[in-house]
C-alpha cells in the first residue's frame, strides 16, 4: 500500500511541476501578446482629423497628402 501511495505522490508532484512550467510559459506568451497589442495601438493613427490639423499647423499638409490619406484610410478600413 505504501508503494502505491509513494507512486501516486510522485505522479502528483510531476503533474504539479509540469503544470507550473506550463503556466509560466502561458504567462510569458500572454505578456508578449499584451506588449504587441500596446505597441500596435501606440503606432496607429487614432484621430485622422487631429493628424491633418497638426500637419497643417506645421505647414506639411498638401492636396497630394490629403488625397493619399483619404485613399490610405479607405484601404485600411476595408
């Protein structure tokens, strides 16, 4: 009986150690995905009108740029 208990305890310990390792890996993957999501959202244009206003203020806005931005927004919002 004690050999069976020792085997079951050993099996449970192995299971817990594997689960711990799997959870650690899952946490790393989750953290990496959150970081990618934050990076993606920080590099996207959130307010096209604000971008246009800032470009105009800095003297960088033109009819060609307006046409490009309009086409780009149509393409990105398909």
